[in-house]
C-alpha cells in the first residue's frame, strides 16, 4: 500500500495558519464564529478552509489536536533550551494555559454527540501527562520544585484555575501563584 502523498509546503503553511486563526477565533467568538472570519484572520479564502476541513467538527478536532501536539513537542525543547527546569516548567505551563483557554472555547462543541470528539480527552492525556511528568521530574531532580507533585494533579489544578477566564478573571495570575508554590524554599 502506497503512502499518502505529502501536502505541498504552501498547503501545510495554509493549514497551520488556519489552525492558529481558528483557535484564536474560537477563544474570542466561540466555535460558531463565521468561517469567513477565520479565513480573513488566516489570510486565505473560505474555499481553502473547506478544502482542509470539510466540516466545522473537522476544524474543531484539528485545532484541538494541533494545540495538544504543540504542547507535547514543546516540553523536551524547553527542557533543552531553558536555563533551568523550573523555567521550562513555567514556560510549558504558560503554553498549557493558552491551550486550556482555547479548549474552554471548544468545550460546547466537544460535548456534542459528534463521534470525532470521543477520543480527544484520552489523546490529550496520553500526549501531555508524560511531557508534564518529564518536566516535573527534571525540576524536582534539580531541587527546584517539590518532588511530591504528580503531573496529572498539576494539570488538573492548572485546568481548574483556567475555568471562567474572561474579562474579569485572568487565570495566569492564579497559575503563577500555583507555580510559585511548587518551588522549594
């Protein structure tokens, strides 16, 4: 069986631009934002969106998966490039907050009866819990954070702080307090 043909470079760029634009639009305007607004944000035509994502559900799933992958890939990169594991943890949690704020914008769509949404939560956990664990282990081994923090409990804590983000509540302040509380004295 032959491999599926690779997308052209411009098609990959368009898809990445569409995913970023859609994520931003979902946060500010909800998942029912008009497709033409997403296309305008991405600098492409409406037809380009439908070529990549024939249905809104396809777009929602793609945005979710794209953001999970960005967080998953960022963990090892941050550990390798930051001055300390604690800095890597702080920067990774900041990315995770961005994802969660977008995810809350997708929450209504993700609760629908659409079958394509059913496996997303397991995918999220399978990809991100190990990454969070790797960063936490490195920070604990360096003596920078408490060693008794489990990755899933930290992710749940951050997630709960992100519920209700809006004009009168900035979850980043509360998440920063949580991260500061992880540090060893």
